[in-house]
């Protein structure tokens, strides 16, 4: 086994890795949703809510992935 400090560091490392993965997933989902919302906003259709949701997913995902790198 390891000391409690080593186990604590390992837990933090797993959490940071999970945060980076979640951020990458959110950004990966947010990009096409944003593009689809922008296309629907320009073309006749209710694209504004989809655009806002996509942008929020994209920005949140990028922020989480960047925070996981520090």
C-alpha cells in the first residue's frame, strides 16, 4: 500500500483526469450543437435556444478542460 499522502495524490489525479474528460466531452457535444443552432438561426427556424445551449456546453467544456491542465 502507500501512505495516506500518496493515496490522496492519486485521488486528486483521478479527479483531475475525470474533469478533463468531462470537459472534453462537453466541448465535443457543444461544437456540433452550436453549429446546428447557428445554421438554424440563420435559416428560418427556432435556432436561438439551440445556439445558446451549444455555446454554453462548448464554453463550459473548454473551461473545464483548461482547468484540468493546471
